[in-house]
C-alpha cells in the first residue's frame, strides 16, 4: 500500500490518500496535524495509529511513499 500527503488550499483541508499496489485509490481522509487519527481499521492499520501518525508528520507534501507497518 502507498500513502501520499496532499496540501489543501484555502477552504480545502490537507488530506491523506491510501493507494494499493496498482495505484488505485483505496481511501482518503482529511488531516490536521495534532489531531489523532481515527477509524484506521478500514485501511488495515488498526492498532498502529501512533506509527502511522509519525509517518504522516514526517512525510513531505506530494511525495508518494510505500507503507509497511
């Protein structure tokens, strides 16, 4: 699975996209730094919210990265 952090503009918030190995969009959610992640079990990251949050904070905007947690 791949993750990308997208910068929002004005009224559109920043968001995170999850894509599968064929780069098909699996899901996305808006992201605000400092706000805890919720409902990560939909993407298969149940119980790994802290590790995922650290990865997202260190991830630059617009850079696609493979996720293996």
